[in-house]
C-alpha cells in the first residue's frame, strides 16, 4: 500500500513534468536560430502588434537577409488573429490562431502538406495543422469554417513536426487582410538572416531605426517567452506533489515503524551476532528505499501510456490554445525516481534510527 501511495505521487509529478516538457519542445522545434521576428515596439506577441506595410517594403531590401532560389528576400509579412471553435474536449469553444501569410512565410518554416494541398492565393481557403484537425472536428479536410467575413474551405492539413505551428490555421494574407480591414498594417514580419553572424547586426539595425518604431528579436527568444504558458501548470503540479509527498512520507514512516515493532527480537539477535548499530540502521533504511523505488517504478508504468498523447493549453500571451504531445522523457522519469527515493529515505530515517538505538537485552526480551 505504501508503494502504491508513492506510485500515485510519482505519477502526478512525472505527468506534470512531461506536460511542461512537451509544451517546451513544441515551441523550441518551431524556432529557427537564423530567423528574426519584427513587431511593433513594446509588443510581446504578434496578436497585439501592428507593423505598417511600408516597414515591410523597407525591411525586405535590408542587407543581411537571405534570398531564395528565385532571388526574392526571405521576408514574410504576416497577420495574426484568433477565432473560437468547439473542440473535442471543449464543446463551448477554444481560441485558435489564424495566420495570414504568403509563399515566403511557408518557405521560412519548411512545413509539409500531410493531406490535401496548399491554399491558393486570392481564394477563401485555409490549411490547418494536424493537431488542429485532430482536436477540432470542424477543421477536418473538406469542411468549411466560418470566420471573418464569410466561409473558408479547409483544403489541406500540414505537418510541422510536432511544433507549435501545428496549432495554427493558415490562409492567404490578402484575404485575411480584407476580411479584418487591415490592408495597411500587419502583425509581424519574419526575416531569415544569411548566417549566424548576421543575426545580431540585423536585429541591432532594426531596433536602432527610429523610422520603423519596431522591435526585432530572435525567433528562438520569441518562442522561449511563449513557454511561460506552462509555468503555472508546473508550479501547480509541484504544489500538489509536495502535499502528496508529505502523505507518502508518513505512509512510508508508518510502514517502517510497524516493521521495527514486528522485528524487535530479530534486531536483538542481529546485535548478539555482532551486527553494529549502523548496519541495523542501514538495513532498515535500505528497505524503506526499496519500497519507495518500487513505488517509483509503478508510477512510471502508470504514466508511460501518456507519452505522445496530444493535449492543449491556453496561452496568456497569444490568447489561443497550443496543442502539443506529452513528452515522457529521461529527464521526467529520472526526476520521478529521485523524488521517490527522497520520500523513501525521509520516511525510513526515523524508524531506522529507532531500530538502531534498541538495547540488545531489551530487544531480546520483547515479544
């Protein structure tokens, strides 16, 4: 029973860590170290940013920006907004990110089509991430979505390698701009630098240009800030586990006190045979540790089925849901094992000291 109690505590901890690790992995895999995100000065998210179209006309000709095979600058002007759609888990609806972009935006991300095709420019068509298609019934291939000024056909499902991009809906920039009356301004501009050495120079040049009134940051840094959505979950999980750990420690302590009471004569016999107090203490402490480690392994078994299970969490920065997979990796498993060992040592320490302090004659007389 003690092992099962510890197992449940470990399961909660490992599941919480797997949740946060999966969210972090989704954002990290979305970023390219050569890419720069340009937003309005003072904005911390694309949703709350406005960049004039004139700024994009200047930036795409900026030195240090990589060009594609056709000689065009890899600079993407993008509009970001949110829509509300019912999901399998939330029938009342959750916010989803809709991104209006052009061909350059697709080139910057290297996303592939899993089903269907890419949307055609000038048409009311959308492509959805595979996580969106999985969790939101209305976004499946061939269906219609209603947002903006009318209906949109779902013509494709994209595969972005388990990144946060799979939580987005993409459409033609001009159609989104027309629907939301944003022909003169966008949300952000993405640029790809020629090489790593060019990234700091490009960022400094944009930040120092007073005409633009814009802030440029590395794409990796931008997505790192998005992982703050998982911080409340991590803290809540740790708080719950701390409370459960106290109960598990007392359960382990109770079990070991009972073991000491049952084995009083055995302890006296071991002392007569020449075993020292420290060896008695170590044997009971080891027993408590093994019980706790057994609980840790059972906890592992309970959590492993969650690996790669798709879930979602709302972000207070983007005001939309991000879909990702639980990532039950070595780090979370090792944390669970260390946690269970700590509970076992703490729970067995006092009973082990009690066993080691027993006098030989007193122990042999006890029944």
